[in-house]
C-alpha cells in the first residue's frame, strides 16, 4: 500500500508538472508570436508587459471569461470529453522525460525501463481526442479535419517510430535516462545513419503535431478551423494547450534521443536540456513561417513513398553496422 508520504510526493510532483506545462505553453505561444514577428520584420505583442510577455496571460483570462457555447446537434458526451483526450495523454508523457538534475535531484518522475515505448503508446491516444472532436461536433468541416488528422498521424507514425527504433538499436535500451547516458562519448546525431534518422524524426514530428506545412487538419482557408471549429472558451484553449504541449514533447524526445539530452559543459544539466528542447521548437516554428501548406495527396505520398522507404533502409543499414 502506498504510504501517505509517497502519496503527498506524487501530488506535489504532479502539481509541479502541471504548472510547468501551463507556463511552458503560455511561453511558447508568446515565443511563436515573436519568432513570426521578427521573421516578418515587425514587433509582435508589445503592449501587455515588457515586449508583450504577459500577452499569453491576458489571453488565458479572456478565454476563461468567454462563454462556453454548446452547438445544437452535437454528441454531447463525445464533444465534451474530446479536449481531455487531447490534453491528458500529453501530461502523462512527462512521467519519463529526463530533464537532468538540479541541486543533486534527478528531475525525472519515473525512469521506466520501457520509457520510449510508453511515450509512443501514450502520445498515440491524442489522435483519439482530435477524432472525437470532429465526430462529435456534427459539422462537416470538423469531421473532415478529424479524418485528415487520423490519416496523417497514423501514416507519419511509421517513419517516426522506425527512426526511434534505430536509436534504440544503438543505445541497447528503451530507458530514456540510459539513452542519454549512452551518448557520453558522442551524441547520436553525429553518427551518419542516426543523423538521417533525426531528419526523418523531425519531419514526422512536425506532421504529428499538425503544424505547417502539415496543418491540413485545421487548414483555416479550407475548413474554417478544422476539428475544433465548434469549440469556444476553455475547451478551445485545451486544444491549444495540447498542441503546444505536444510540440514541447516531440522536441524533448528529439533532444533526448539525438542531442545528448541534458549533457553539456559548464551549465546545469536541466539548463542544457531546456536549451536543446527550445532550440528544436524554434526550428519547428521557423518551418511554420517559411513553408506553404501542402495538399493532402502530397502529404500522404511523401510519407509512404519517401520517408517510410528511407526509414526502412536506414534501419536495415543500422542493423548491418551493429552486426559487422
């Protein structure tokens, strides 16, 4: 039986994780606005706080005060629970993300021996939340967005997982912490075939998070707002929270698997981990304001005809290297 002290520790750790997720999401929304603004030679948010640093806080307050409208004809149970399925799995992933250490304390809630497998399994559930939102909204645009999302995420999951398997083969473990420790001599991204795996993972991760140029589930010019068209107030905000949390997760996984995780000189491990993670996030934001949205047939053809064959070939080459 779990002791009272253990239970209290679990509650505290959970509260810290939730607090970090909320603050990180608000920071990323502000950061994306600033990245896009500077790429387009403008200021971005400037009025609420220094350089608009409290703009996201103002947005949260606005969404909290907005009316929660339930459209006529929706499937209430499915429509109501969809935002939770989009957010809760993302929160669960933080259980085994190794942030490094601070003041001698390991910042990883649980170093699971099947950590990366657990992450792959849990993040796949987010697709269900998006599909529930589209299906339950009783809106053809929402349903089209949900169907697109399901097809896209399932398709790009294959090259993404194959890239992760390539890393696991070299690391010899599924534990996220041990994968980081296995890069003490050299980060995996400096191995030629793992560098290819990193590029494939990054492209697939952008598609998994429904971001440009793979944002066809939302596609404002075609589907109004896609799967979350019928949502308002905090339910709409939960989808935003899930999107930016997933953005942090895929970047944190990339930093862990390919860039040595929390390893680095001089600075504390947790600082190195955050620098690498937010650096990858900035690159993904850079993609958004650089590339145009591609068509559905182009998106599906790219993963099945290009990424998946290259991923299998890279996996086979990795096996040959390890057996040689």
